């Protein structure tokens, strides 16, 4: 990925929406602490009331974003979410509770929003955001808040916003680190200006693989809401042309100025992306090498169980990280993290007289390592499709998953 380039920050932008006609007596009471701020006042609060904001995702970033947008008085909140609440979500996705486990995240989030502010209208889009529906959904809103956690959807959100000329507020979290920015191609760079191409498949682990400090979601999510309020009201200097970087361990914030790339594929002078593309293929969720290696070399958890019970001559290797290995593992497996294979160090300690069987959490990382082994001459190596999660679901359901 290219490094961000230095540019000139933008000045204050005009308000994104017109003010509503009036505030009711009840609304004046509710928003009184906003109304006495000179930069907000009645005019600013009326703009929030008239605003339509869409949150993509009701997860880690979407939770605080939706809650604070509702509390601030945004009149219409849209929620794009197709997943259900899982117990592992509750460590960071604070819009959901214990009683919501198994429920639709969109419905759970709607109920929490209505409890916070009954004056906010909530519109649910309980579907996966894809190229064939994104333009119709985004077209209904003034502003997009991106709370996604995968590269394919990030590029989809960016390109749709550029084509529709809509601003969107981006956030990213991983372990103790967070980033945020405002992308608006009419006034500054877009996401592709900062990251022209996605990282190679498997190079950047997801939060499900690498973890995230729960409270980091609130830190970045609240920054996203702060930027939304500024854009809607037309106050302050938004993060257009600036990337905010937060380190929770060191407790530091810093900003890097980012300029618009004149050669950007979607917002540059001569764009090559003039319509939505296949973003899964663009981001290559699994590399071609891994897909090829896995063909004919993937076994099921049940087949692995048969091999273990029969005492087959195998070396079962878990390629996850140590923290994941401590949570749950397949009996008889030993840990060699994926990076050890990518660096070549692990190849020296592999036995030549045993069949190598790889596993990870779901089968993605083990497929990447399998490609490395195949190229190194381990022709009979295989990996476990579905990984540890598949093993627990099919063989040892009493064990935890994460």
C-alpha cells in the first residue's frame, strides 16, 4: 500500500443539510445542552433533526456511532446489517445485550436507538451491502458512516460514495490501534487516494483473528460521530484530507495530512473505475495460490477425527496465534504461527516422514500456509476446511469458539 502523502487541509465546509422547520417543546428540553453551545444553537440542532445518516454495520464501530447519533438528535438513522448477535460481540458491541443473543443485529440496534431517542426515525436495511443494492440504499441518505471490518466492503462504500458524490466517515480498529478520516471526493481525497490497492490476502488479520480492545470502538466511533455532527451543521474543520491515528496503549493521537491523488482510479482526473466492480475479486479474500493449493488437499473435521482415531502418521499443525491457541485447539495439534511459514523459518522443523495437516480458525490462513508448503515440495500436505470452528461444531461442541 502506498504511504499517505502530504497535502493542504481543507477549511470549514458549508452545512450538509438544511435546518428543519422547528423544534418541539419536548425536543428543546431534550437538546438544551446542545442549544446553549454558540456553534450549535437552534439552527444546528434543526439541521441534525433534518439529517439522514446511514450506518454501515451495527457492530463495534456502529454501536457507539448509532447511540451517539441518536442521542445527538439526528432525525433519521439507517442501519445496514444482516448478521445476528453472537456472545463474542458483547465485549465491544455495546448497542446489544445478553438478551439479544441470536437476534437480528439490525432489530437489536433499532430497539436500543429508540430507547435512547424516540424522536429518531430508524430505517432497517437487513441485507448484505453489495454492488447491486448500494447505490439505491446510499441514495436515501445525506451522509454515510462506515463501520465495516473488511476491505471488500470498504472499497465498495468508497466507490459508491464517489459515484454519488456523498461524504462518508471512515473508521478502522485493530487491537489497540484506531484510525479515522472523512472522505469526500468533491472536497478532498477518497479512500483509494490513501490506499489505492488492498493488502495481499491474509496479510492484514481481521479483528476476529487478531482481536480488538473493546473500548477502542467507543474511542473511534465517537470520533466518527463528532465528524458527522460537524459536517451536518457546517462547523469546525472536518477530517477531510487528514488521517487521524490513535494508539490506545501509548495514549497518543496524531494526524497525517492526505492529498487527493490526481491518478486515483475512481476520483482522479481520468478515472478507470466508473462503475461498481466485483469487490470480493478485487480484494482477493483468498489468494489464487491458496485456492489452487486447497483443491484436492482439503479435508473435513470428521475426516481428521478418523485419521486421529486410526493413529495415522500425521503432524497436525495449528497456524494461528498463541492467544487463539490458548482459547481452544484440536487435540494433538502443535502451534506454529502462520508468519513462521511465510518467513521460511518453520520449514526446517517439519518432519519428512509424516503427512502435514494444517488448521487455523476457519481455513483461510491454513490454505495460505498450504500454498507455501506445496511450493516447498510437501506435495501430500492438506488443511482442515472450516478449521477449529468446524472441529468444535462437528466434533467437540462442548468446547468454546471465539
